[in-house]
C-alpha cells in the first residue's frame, strides 16, 4: 500500500527500519550509538509506520515514536498494535492518564485504554 501510494504521488518510497527498543532510554546507557542512530532515522522520516505485533517487546520505544510523530505533526500509521500504541500514547500524554496501557500487556491495569480481545483474532483468522 505504501509503495502504491508513493507511485501515485510520483515519490520514491524509502523505508528505514528502526528497532523500537533502540529509541528507549535504556539503550542510551547500553549502546549510545544505536540510540542516536535510531532517533536520527526517526527524526529524518516524513512518516512513521508502527505495524502489528504481539507482546510488550519494544512497546516503550513505539510509544516514544508515536509521541514524536504526534508532537511534530509527522503522519503516523498504526496497524493493529501500532494503533493501540497511538491510543496509549495519547491517553498518557494528552489525557494525563500516566499509567494507561493495554490489558494485553497488563491484565490487572487500573487504567485500561485498550482491552485485549483474543476472540477477535480468532474471528479474523477464520475469514
């Protein structure tokens, strides 16, 4: 879809893969070069895509990317988990719900803003 959109607008699509974990503060302490490289790629992008996925690996980095995109008016496309990330980031940063999260990551959260519904995945897979 991104390739077709770029062709329709006479643009060349360049995709830079950024490991979400490299955007996290912990990476700065462990590997400052990877941290700076990840942020440089993100800040040089004309758009951000956070695709689907499962689990909580790199979630904080994805939230940071969504926040960067929102605050800097950079187009953001969140697919499945990527959309959940955008909702969590908005709830935390704009609505002030600092512990907001998905029940997929924390089933006992006091501030669920995304509710994990595994039965929906089953329905999708059956279609």
